[in-house]
C-alpha cells in the first residue's frame, strides 16, 4: 500500500448527497512510507543493534506507526536476520508469534507480503518484520530452521496466499483440502456465495453487495 | 479380518491396492486387530487414524499415530476440518460486523476473540486511551468470567477423556452458571459479539450485579470441591504426572504460550507483562509449576480460575463503588461509537426504546447519522496493528490491516490453539498411546480457533 489514499469525510461523500455535514471533514492519513530516526521507545536500540550486526543494507525501510515498528526486510537476508534477532543477547527475540500473509494487488513488484511478529520475552519487546515478494516469483526463505513454530504458520500462508517458503520441511496445504485449486485469501479470489431470498427481496452474496470502501 | 480397500489410508494407490493390511474398526471391536497383529511380522507397525470424528480429540482433530505395540513412534496431526473462512469473510463486512464473525472462532473463549480484534482496531484508530473506564472494567470482567468457563471445560473434558464422568459433570454444571451470567449481561450464552470497537454493546442490566455476587459466593466452594476430587486423586495422578513432558526450551522453539508455558516455570502472562484494558491496576498473581507435565498444566489452570475470581470481585467492586460506577460504555466519539444504546427486551437484544424515540420522532440528523454509521460504518486510517491478549490458551493476537476503508483489508488471528497443537508430536512420541489423549487434552485445543 505505497500510495497514500486521501479520504475525505467520515462517510466518503465528497460532492453532493451528504446532508449530514460530515462531507467537509478531512481525515488525515499518516505517512506510512518510511519513518525517519529517532523512532522512539526501544526501537532505536534495536535498529542500532541491527546496524552493528551488519544488517543496515538488509532493511529496506522502517515504519513506526501506532507504537509498533515494522522492518521491511529484503528476502535474501531474512533467514540470516532472524537468526541474529533470536541469538544476539541485546535482541533476543525468542518467540515467533506467527506469520501472516497480506495480498496488496496494487503494489506492483511486491504484491505478496509475509508479516512476522516477533516477541522478546527477555526484554519484553515486540517487532514486526515484513517481506514483500512479487506475485510472479513468490519465494521466501523458510524460518523453520530458526523458529520451528513457523512450520504450520508458513503452511497456512502458502495455503491461503501461495507464498512459497523455500527450505520448509513439508510445505503442503493445511486448512484447505490437498487438491484445492487456488489460494483463497488472495484479493483476486472471490468470496463466493449465492443470492438468498429474505421476505420477498433477493439479497446478493456479500462480495456483490454495495461497498462504501 | 476385513480387507476392504481404504482410499484414505497412507500409501493407498489408485489401482485399489493399499500398502499393508487394512482394518476397519467401529466401536470397541479390537479382536480382529489383535488376531491380525499376532500372526504379523514383528517389524510391522500399526498406523491408527484417530479422528477427525473421535470423542477425545476435542472436535475434529485428526491424529495419525504410528504404533509399535503400545508405544507411539510417530504422530502426525491433520487439521482443517473446521475451516470456515472467517478471516476472508471479515474482509467483506464493516469493522463493527467483524466482531460477529471472529467471536465464533475459538468458541470456548468468544470474549477473547472479540477483545483481541477490537483492541487492534482501536489501536489503528488511535483511540485506545479514550475507551471509557466502565467499558474497560466490563471487558475485564467478561474476559475473566470467560477464562473460568473455558478452563472449566478444559478440566471437564479432560476428566471425561480419562474416564472420569464426575469431573465432567461438575465442570459443565459450573460452566452453566458462568454462561447464565453471560446471558444476563449480553443476551447470549456464546458468540455474543458483545465487545465492539469503541467499547461494549450495552451496559450491565439491573440484575447483573446481584447475580455476579451470588456467583462469587458460590464458586470458591466449588473450586475447592474440584480440587478435593482431583488434586491428590491417585488415578488422576497416575494418568497425569510426568506425562507429555515439554520444557521451556521446547515451548520457546514451538511458540507455545499459556498454561503449557507456565507449567515450565516461566511466569509469562501478557496481563502482567504487556497489560491492556487496565490489567495493571488489578491485584492478581501469575501461577506457575515446574513440572512441565500434564498435572502441572492442570494445577496452573485451577490456580488461574481462582485468580480470575479475585479479578471478577475487583471488577464488581469498581462497577458498584469505584470510578467505574457509572458513565458511558461506548467511546464518546460520534464518528466511531455505535449510536444506539442497546437494551435487552422481551424478544432479545435490540435498540433501546429511548433511542428509537429519539431518531424516529425527534431528530432527522440523528436518524441519518444512525443509518450511515450502521450501514456504511466508520473508516479506519490506513496501516496495520497487532494486538495480543492472554487468552485461556495463550497469546491470542489479531493482526489487522486497513487501507483506510470501511472494511478490514486483512485480519489475521494468531490463535494459540493453532500454534500449541504443533507440540503434539513433541509431547507424544515415545510415550504410550493412552497418553496421547492426556497430552492433547492438556494442550486444550479448540478446533474452531485452530481452523478459523
């Protein structure tokens, strides 16, 4: 989501039709591109430590938003970075909370994102790593060698988004049946559903209903 | 001996010839297998397909056990039988409607699902500090009641799976009382969609406090009885002590949280370490055990229920006397807060008569506002947020992504059952087949949360 959407009004009306008065409100959208230093809280310490360990070129950009830090990482360095994050005493992110996939069809060249949430119990800190890969070449190194807990999470992300985790011991579908075609959580995959009749009116399936977004 | 072709057996081929012999069993008809195993080669392994329809797999969990006699050589876990596409469905509803979906994931802990989701949405909206205190106290109250009801089911089903029906009946009776409270407060016993972005759906009804007080009087005695029944029961101890060992290193590698982690001696509880909803202002302890086994996990759960009761007591105190005595239960921001004060009528939960009177008879603007906010919903600024809470099973977190619209762009739940279930193989391999039941039960997985 690199392009920042300027949304006007609480209910999205920008021209006519809105008699509630909310159309004149402009909701400011924070810049999400990249956050300059200092990041605040403990985030600078982590960034310094990563620079010291030679990862300054591995991090493409850093976003601090709503009290959370996101390191956008080059996929070639992900595995190495995860190992350092786990083992370095000053970092010590022992626990991988999981992998979450996000599909941004508009972000050409990095449509599929794998989002990792790391937790350090030693220092009581959280960070987020994000790796963007193109739809045409959806390969990311598996984190199973560093965090065995990534096993099922990566299988789920493969199942739902089609991101291939290289080096995973058995990357098979986990939620969908083995012979399922397609990756259901992607934005180009329809929700499905049929119209239903309710009190004489026909209600279309959810993905065909009027959207205000 | 049955030699019917089984297409689902490992190694089954298209031409109908399965690798090895196949026994189809229904009920406790084991004679065939015993006979078959007798005249078999001693190197042969028995592959048992346990589940997905099995009473002691907590729903639709499938375990594929490779057995050498009584010893489990290998455990493979098959999930996905209860996948309902909740995360995908939420992308097609408003932010508020999302609670109705996510409450159905982990069906034993609906309030936790809702709260994790709402905390993430509120974080993204930047309104975390503006949630009214009364709403936060009610959230904590509901979460702790839910923790008790969830742990009760965990212990009850665990007893049943080990063959103790008394434990099961006791657990479910006490759970009923907890669900009665939910019904009194929210109108529903399960899947309440009670916690909403900005606060909670409605204030406590007039009878709620009295019922809570009765509950607080009743429960300590009941917990004592449960402890009397189980804590030193020799059969129970034989089935749980030193069973399904998993130490701290194993927990860290496998991402295990919750009672299983606390049974290794690490006092990690998000309510203490990363407080939310004002947990830092409550007085309670985090209980641990050092034994790393099934019995330790049971003791942790028991102690947690007693601590939860303490928190509920403090909540009742605040809701009747303290700073949360009165006040709104929804954020006072007209652009986010649900405009209607809901009330429980004779036919269930609905808009309060006063609100209907206001929008239908007094103010056209209020009607327009109500209509827009209910049909279209509010917009959430673009970005992503991660909110983690301590559910009865461990770290339950919602990763919420918004593109600035009225619907979530992506919601992902880090469900503790899903992650903890990965420990099954580590806990079971090398143990007896009967201990697999105890191991799975001590993880307390809820398949609705695992598969979502």
